[in-house]
C-alpha cells in the first residue's frame, strides 16, 4: 500500500513540475502606480519570450512618457539593445510601445521608466519597472 501511495505522489509531483514549467514560459507582467496630489501615474510592462510591451497612463490632464531599454539575445547569442521612447502631452492619457523579435531571438530584459507631470498636481513623478526573463 505504501508503495502505491509513493508512486502516486511521485506521478503527481512530476505532472505538477511539468505544468509549472509550461506556465512560467508565458508572459510576465508587472504594474506600478504612484500618486502626487490628485494625480496618479500608472505604468505597466510585459515581457514574453519573443516580445515586449510598456504602457503608461496619467489620471489627470498632463503628459506621460514611457522610456524603456529592451535587451534580447540574437540567433548567435549576442546581446542587442533597443531603446524605446514614447511621449504624449496636451491632455493625452498615456504612451505605449510594442516590440517583437525576429525568429530565433529571445527576450532578455525590459527596464521601463514611466514619468509624468500634470495640471492640478504639484511636481512630477516616476515609476520604474525592471524585468529579466532569461
């Protein structure tokens, strides 16, 4: 009886380990927000094996900027860097960028800085999100 239970437990653990690895290969996403006065700046970054995204929104009239450094491995295992910079202003609510990799390349990391300043709030503020995938 003990042997049957042990075999059953081992099989369950093996299935859980495989399932856990499948889940971890998917997209990783993180968000952050900061408040200054009545304004809220929110930033979101997502990194997948072959793509990356970043977005920022500002809750009040003003401007928001997404500045991101995206690093990835090429087919030849060399590290390349892409700098993305998106700014919106004049009452716009946010900025965003998307980047997709060629076949054979793999994401390494995203470092996103979301900055904003708005009418009705004093000062400016920043959120920063750093992701590593490999």
